[in-house]
C-alpha cells in the first residue's frame, strides 16, 4: 500500500470520527440533525447507491427490475422489523432501542466498508481516479459518521454504544481498502448488497427519522432536510 492510499485511509477515518463527534457536541439540536440525516440517507439511496446499480447491474447480468424489487423488499423488511418490535414488546422503548439502533448503524458500517472497497478498486484502476473517489468518500463519510450517531441516539442508545458504532464506522473504510489488496467483491454480490442498503436507508430516512421531525417547526425541519439532500447531491457530483 503506497503513501497516497494510506493517507486517504487515515483521512477517511478521521472524517467519519469528526462527523460523529459533531453530533455528540450538538445534542441540543438533535431534531434538526434528525431532519438533516433523513435527507442525507434519502439522498444516499437515490444519488449515491442507485446510480451505481445502473452502472454495474447490466454488466453483472442482473436486471434493474430485480434490483428494484430487492430495494422495495428491503424497505418492507425493515418496516416489518420495526413494527414487530414495537407491537410485540411491552418494554418497546428500551428493546426497540437496543435492536433498531444497531441494525441501522450496522448498515451504515457495512456501507462504509464498501466505500473503502470502492477506493481500493479505484486505485487499482489508476492513482488519479483513486484520489477523486477517495476525496468524495472523505466528505461523504463525515455525514456517515453523523448519521451513525443520530440513528443510535434516536433509538435511545447510550453514548458509549453510540461511540462504539462510530468507531466501527470510522474503521470500516480503511478495512475496506485493505480488503481490496487480496480480494475483490464480485459485481453481482456487490449489486445485491447495495440494493439492500438502498432500501434500508430509504426506510431509516423516510419512515423512521423523518416522522421524528413533525413535532417541530416545519420550516426549519424542511430546510434541514433539504440541506442534507443537497449536500449528498453535491458530493456525488464530485465523484
């Protein structure tokens, strides 16, 4: 691994960590962060993940209709999971917090791992492409760190547990880069994984985080959500 890849891996780690620490610092503004993270995750699904599916779906031999079915099925599955935990457990606040927080944050950790894989593969193509992809992931993972902590706190997780998942999310891209040295994920498997993440992030953003903002001034919530969407759009245009 050359110094450029090592530098990108370290910077991505620090950027993700920084994003999460910002949320810990700004706990009083959590409703705005809920709206911002909702826009982030919806934007990641539409502007970041789904365009990649269009690029790799055809060459990998998987039809886009099949991948769209996986996205909808993933959305439906996580909706059922959350509803089951709320309806069938009397101590739903605590139990729901212990389950859905790690489920959502865990999805972001795996997605960050794939971000690292993308950087490693890009460097295999060429140093210039690797640096461009790495720069986009660095800015993108600041929001990933924020989203990880927001999801954990929204689900009543402790600061300690939230910090554990933030560290996992920070380490994941560097680990993904390391994995590309001996290993490369087959494109069909990658397409299916990304489809699952797209559905999960749509659910977390639109059905889990967004309703939390309805009790607050709508204008401020709409602005916060819009900024989250626009930031992801801008970052994907850099890639």
